[in-house]
């Protein structure tokens, strides 16, 4: 049987080149036409500590990180000890005998690979250890050498021909070692029968940054936090190319404050943070909703309350995104379901924020933001960019009585034209106080009622324009899986596995979670005999939101250990539930 | 035919908004508002080209009483909002107005960083040592022991010295004004607006309702102008005079030239910028 799925994990001490080994291999595999999806676990401690980088290679598109490891490259004993259990029975351990003493009764094939010795004594080029490893791993799954040769040239040409040659020699040494020393290595070979062409490799954080630029974002402010800092760093480099700016604020309160100032001044603006930072932003989330200022807030969720587990995965911020804030504070929440979707939902987030002059929260998470995926290159001609409705004296005619501009003039869809400082006749005061159509603070019963309706009317309209939900599976299946965000990846693969054994399943994952789009949820919920809601949190935040809006019995599957769903266990749980509901 | 363009000089009335101030009769903030009008008219700014940012408190209502663009933010957060505005509109004059609670209690963290950034705005703190909107609790500028109706035991902590705070943080324009000296105050605000960098003007603006100690008379007796030969480029002199408790000096303590936040913003922009989609296509190319 030809293999079409391979999981490689490179594990060792952080800073030992785990990341560079993994990234080089990933990039080369992309060029070889493989679908790639990475998963990494940075160390929890500051210096050193155990880390790994995992690459899943497929001849078809995959959606999850892969449950177990086929090939484990262990740089040291701790890497071996921690990862051996996740290596498959028919897997392969490649280890450096100078660092690792493997257990004698291991369930998988173990092959010595004297990495340090090859680099130091054979090549006289100790830092090439990682390139030796890349050569060996590439040879194991049969990646044509040309992809690595060209990458090595691109990467080291700046340092001169001799450095390029030394690295090419290192690559060759790795390849040769495998050819001479690994028995039955053909069993790991992958043959992409239909290699993809033109796919690109990006992380979720990069996809969000790219989506922001494409949507016309010109201002970003953030405060360092795992796992969202990458977005800020990406935009600090690339936003100025369009004339925009990304800044580091003194804290998250300031970050969102700057974003609202920038939005008031006319810029499409965003911030990116994780749960703890989002907690600090909630005060001004209310101001954005009240003053009707467009803005996008990315919450790349991590695990646990308080500081929790900064490098681990959880879908625990849905309540916070959907409900946080005092008073009745309307906002839109979007949740992308894959790396590629991060690009599109970021564009949608800006479009909705600008069109409806309201904060939009984009819920990423550790899994989605950190991993890299090969994705079809987005066609920018298909990307529609929406700008805010602007006040113009003779233009859109939505100005107030006596021809005077009214910033919060009541309209059918609740959207009032905005003015930009400098616009003649457009002066108004943006305020968090309740205000009348002119923007002047008023506390009377009629004003608060009418303005509350206005603000929520925008949300009702927005829900009709929700980005289409993610669907997968058999639309006629009686068993429905209702889920959200990055859990979609595991669910899709569970459905695909289930299909092979005759299990008929259908998935709906709304991309808009607040408000929940009625036209997508109701038909799905009403057409399924059993609905299962898997999500990575303890209380079933999404399940509770769905239940309160569409009361009926739902089966919940919750996971809350800081890791995403394994496909095999998820399928097993689905099978059990299905069996109980025959 | 002559082609002389006459620019009409704007008057105070041109900056007044439709809303009448909500302050108590006798409030110091009236004088500050007037000084703001006079400062703006001295620059002959078009009201549509001025932005006034404020926090929360009696004094922070000020933008509502003007005809400028305004952003009445939340308590303590006027500084970051002003920074966001300046990042996008680095050429539009921005005034920040607020009270001492806003500036030195809930917002002091942001104040320090706005000063460090040398954000090119003029921040006028209307300082009355109490929280008026919540009925008279003492603020960080209240002297230890100052008792009010809402703080009957008296302020428990020593007062912040706003000028020393600003000087120690690297502020490039540090001044103290007094609401009952409207001409001097208008002049300070006008100079603060013209200053390239963060202009900080702590302004005594007595609260006749909740602070019966720090009254107009109190400040008239306690204050004195900085000496005529005072040199505002002398940092050490600024520290000495700022530390003085008797008298409390009024005027411009310190002014210096330093790179501004806006300089940084302009410097990060490449000479030629590209269309967003071109940038994204270029990045896609690098990702293959």
C-alpha cells in the first residue's frame, strides 16, 4: 500500500536548531508538492528546555496535526523520553548515540544516527548538524534533492559559495547515511501522485497579518503576549510598506486605546492579543461599541484562566469574546477554521467592522496561530474590501436636519455616516456616554432605548451577511457535528475516517459566533436527529450558547488538557455517542 | 487687480460649541475653557482641523463645549487614544484635556509613556485635588490630610508633584498655569500647542463645590510667577523650582527639543509606499 500520510517530529533542546531543521524541511516539502501542516511545542521555560517541531506530510490535504509520530528524530535523552510514547508501533526512531540511550524493549525500529560525529569529525563543520538531519529526514520520505539544494543556495548564498557548498555536503552526508544504514526505508516514502502547484506556506498569525494588509488596515498596536506577538511583529515589518504603522503600546489598555484613536482619525485599525490581554481591553471594547468605532481585535486564545498555560491550546475565550463588558455591548465575533481561513476571516472582520462601525473580535488560538500550513494561494482579485460609509456634505445625503451633520443619525440598518477629523462640517464628539443623533450626551429614556436599538440593529443586519459556515461531510446524515474554530480540523478528519467505516456524519461550523447566524444554524439543527458539539473547553461555551438560542438535546464532547483533539479519540467518542442514539 | 489673500482672523466665538458647559457656577474650568478658545484663535486654527481628546471627569467634558472634533474617551485613557490619532494624523493639532484623577491616578501609567514617546500634543490637566463628578473624594494631588465631605478622614497619602513627575519622565515642555490668570494660561496653551513634542501644563482649576481649602484665594496667595530672568532650558533650575512649595510657581518651567513620536512615525514610512494588494502578492511570492 502506498503511504500518503507521514508525521515527522524533531525533538530536542530549545535553541538546538529544532525550529530551523523543521522549517527547512517544511519549505522543501512544500516545493516538492506535498501538503504540509506543522505543529510545534515551544518550551514553557525561558532558556532551553524541551521543544519539538512536528511536520505532517500528505499527498492530500490534511486538516489536523496527526495523532502519532511516524519518524522521531531525538537530539537528546529528554527528547527521546518525552516523545517515545507518541511514536507509532511501526514507527522509526532516529537518535544520536552520543546523546541518547534508547530503551532496549522499544516497540519501534531504532536507528543510530551519529549526527554530532558526522558534523564534527566527518564534515569538520559542527553547526551543520541540522542540515545533516534535514538530508536524512528528506531521504527517508523520498523528497527529491533539488528542492533542498535550491533552498540551501537561497538561504546561504549571502555568506558565500563555500558556505553553500559546505551545507550541500552536509545535506549529502545525511542522505548517504540513511541510504547506507536505514533498513526498509522505502516504507516511509511518500509519492505525491498529484503534486500541488503554487501552494504557499504560512502560519495562522501570518495569514492574519496578510489579511489585515489586504483589507486595508493601516494601523496596528499591540503588547507582547504569547501566542499573538507574531502578528504584531509581522505587521511592524510589513505594514509600513503600505504607509501604515504597527506600534508596541505600554499595555493592552493603551493598545486598544491607540486603535480607537486611529480609527477615529480615519484608519482601519486592529490589535492582536491573547486572553489575558483581551481581558484588559474589555473596558474600551465598550467604548468602541458605544462610540461606534470600527476596529478588529484578534484574540489568539491560550489555555486556562489568569496566566494559565501560555503555550498550550484551548478554546476558552468564546464567552469572553461574545459577552464581555458591562452594559449591553454589541460586537461581532468571527472564528476562522484553518490557517487559510485566518486570511479570509481577517478580511471579513475588517469589512464587517468598517461597514457596521463596530468592534469585531477574531478568535484564533495557539494551534491555529502558531502552525504553518500549505494553502492554495488566495486570489486577491476575489477579495472584496469594504470601506466605512463617510459623511460628505453633498454626497450620501444622510446628513441630519437643516443640512447639519449628525454623526449618529438613525437609519434603517443602524449605520450612520462617519466623518474624519479635518472634514468640514463633520465635527462631533466621540463618546462613551449615551448620546443623541448629534453625539451629545443625553440620559433620557427615549434616547437610550432608540440608540440601544440602533446599535443592535447593526448586528442583526451583520448576521445576515455572515461569512458562510464551514461545511463538511454528508449533508443528508442524521448525525450532525456542530463545532467552531480550529477544532474543525480534527472534526473533518474524524468524519473522513468515519466515512471509511460507513459512518455518515455532517459538520457545520459557523464562522460568525456572535451573533449566531439564524439562517445557518436553524436549518442544520432542525434537520439532524443527533447533534454532537465538540470543543476544547470544560463548560461547553459554544454548546451553551447554541442551547440557549436553540433549545434541544445536544451531545457535548469536551477536552481541556491544553491539547487539541486527537482524531482517533474523537472518532471513538462520536462512535460511542452514535451507538447510544440508534 | 491685487491678489492679496486676506485670512480672516477667527474669534473666540468661532470655537464655541452649541452645548453650554455643565460645570458648577464658579468652577475654575470656565477659565481654562476660555484660555483654550483664546489659544486656538491665536493660532487661527480652523476648528475642523483641531482634535480635543479627554478622559472622564468634570473637566473632561470640555470637548463637548467646543466646535472642534473631540474624543471623550474613558477614565484615564486619553493619552493612548491621542497617540493613535497622532499616528494617523501627525499634522493635526491635538489637545488633551482632563482632570488630576484622570492624569495622576487611573491614567498615570499612560501619562508616563505618552511623555516618554514625546507625543506631539498639548496636555492641560485641570487640577483641583478632588474628584468632582463623584462628589468630592480627594485625588493624588490633594495634600496629605485634606479632608472633604466624601473623604472625611482626610487624604491618606502624600500628594504627587505633577511637575517633578513630568520632569523626571523626560517631558520636553513643562508648565504650570492657573485658571484665574486666563491671559497667561492662554499664552502657555498656545505655546504648548506650538511646541514640537509633549507639552504638559498642570493648571490650578479650583473646585468651589467640593474643595473648600484649595480655593481661588488660596492659589492667588500661594502662587507667584517664575522670575523674569528664569531660563526654561535649565533642567536643574526646573527641578528646583518645581520642588518649591512656597511659593508655587506659575509659568514655563522647562522646554527642550527632542525627537518626537511623530518623527518616529514618519521615519518608519518608506520613501515609496505600495498598494496593499501589491504588498500582499509580494509576500505570497516569498512564501512559496
